């Protein structure tokens, strides 16, 4: 994956107003919380990062490998 596009500080993004949207509608939006896949529990997206189609493709591929998401 390419480097994340950080658009807002994690603190500002975390405490901002949020809207829950389906993955396919998240492209181009800013993450308000971290997205983690278990296992192994490594963050895929951090608050303040722009969600790209590459991120969505990775999340969808991870779901097919019996991982669970925590947001």
C-alpha cells in the first residue's frame, strides 16, 4: 500500500463529528477513528487519514481471510 494521506491531526479527527458509512461510500472521506484487523491487531487506518480505493480493496481482501474489524 502507498503512504497514507494524512489530512487532519489524529486528535482533531477523533474528536470531530462523525458519520458511519458503508465501505464503498468511504472513498475520499477522512477517517474519524482507527480501523484495525484482528488478527494481528495492526492499525490499517488512523484518524485523520484520507480513505482511498486502495485502502478499501485491502480491507475487503482482509475480510475474506477471516479477519475481524474493530473501529
